[in-house]
């Protein structure tokens, strides 16, 4: 089985950090989001990873090549024309069942279903209360998809589409993508979900499987929530006791971090080479090689090589020489 991973997006909701770091490589609980996704593929027989790249594509290629043993291919999406356009670019390299994963989230799902479910495909979903924010999957009484509705105003379903799919009938999928690309765009994009609807209209069955966990990494608030969750379920790492330093668990503090007269935590991740002096950090992710002195930072994302001196922030996103309030 091959896996298609569209990673071309600019990650605008995490700006300015994503001007320098591709969204899949933003670190949470000490690791890039992409690592958590690739970990989930370990039980499967993966023939090839097909990355649909765009923004900062060289950084993605370098990281994947250096860190993963799986065969990988990189295809550039030069025009950001939507999810159907992205997956279409993988067509020349697909000759069998495929998994499609949009790397915006960390998920906990039983992917072994690909070997047991007798259907042309599987769409994973998560029941949510704030269904108006998502595309939701409407199913029949047996759990097979009937349609996907974007941001419904009525509670026709609370099963949010999380961007994780397995398609056994890949030929009908790409026929549906061709049909979608031949039609009009919606808000300047072609959507992969229209190709799924084509499959349903052709009599194909797409089973809807609910994930055990779904943790969004696409915007600052949910990224910090995901960081807190991962720290609480085994991702924490803390140094030995340091005089004058208070650590409030859970935290992830990488090797080589220097702490001095500070309070760190809860739910703080610090990457290697960072220095924290005379400061307090809570509910915050800090990149590598940063220097934070005489400051208080909460609910924030700090990129790599950032200096924060004599400041107080709550809900801040910072990259080198750029600071913005979280939306």
C-alpha cells in the first residue's frame, strides 16, 4: 500500500512561525507533528510514501530523507488548487490501494481495519459537539458514508471528517477526482470529498470508522492543547532538579536546555539549545536556540532562535524578529 501525504500548505494559522518551518515539522511535545503520523503507520505494509509538497518543500524533503527508512517520493504542487488537486498529482505513482493522510492532526486510530473491513474504502471520523466547525460525515444505519456536509447549521451528524482515508478502489477514486477537476471550483479549490461522493454515487461503499483520539495541530490554541495531551500520556521529559528552578509537570525539556532562576510548566515544551532565565513559562511551546530572560509567557508558540527579553505575553506566536498575537 502507498500513502499520500499532502503537505503543501503554508500553515497560515501558525504564522509567523510557519514562514520558516513547514507546518508538518512544527514541533509538539518535542517532536514534529509528522513524526506522530508516521509512527501510526508502523503496523502497516507500506510500499512508498508520496509527499505532495509546496511551501518550504526542501525542508520537508531533507527531514524525511534524513529521518525515515521508508521509501519516499516528493511531488510538488505548484498551484494550491485544493485537496483534490493535491491527491491528483500522485496519480502516476498509484497502482493499488492507497491511504491518504492530511498532516494537520495527531490521531489515535485502528489502522488495521484496512485488512478487515469489506468495503471500497474507509473514512475515519471523530464525534464532536461543535460540529458546525467541520465537514461532517453522514452515514446510513450500518456506518457507511452517504455524504459529507461542510459546516452544517443543523445537527445532521456530529462525525467530523479528520482527513484520514483508506481507499481500496483507487481506480474509482481517481475517476472521481478527474470528474471533480473537470467541474467548477468552490472558493478557488477542488475538494477531495467531492471525489468520495462520486464513489458513493457509483455504488461504492465507504465505511466510517471512529478514531479513539484526534488532536488538531493546525492553529495555536489546538496545537497547545495537543501538546498538553501528548505530555500527559507519556511524552513528558524533565531534567534532574536544578537549584532555583521550579518545574510544574508535565513538561518536555530537551537535553541542552539551560534553566536558571525560572518557573517552567505546566504543559511547556522546550527544544535543545534554549536558555530560560528569570522567567515564567506556562502552556507554551518554545523552539530550539531561543533565549528568554526576565519574561512571562503563557499560551504561546515561540519559533526557533527567538529572543524574548523583559516582556510579558499571553497568546503570542513568535518567529525571529516577528511577534504576533494569536488569532
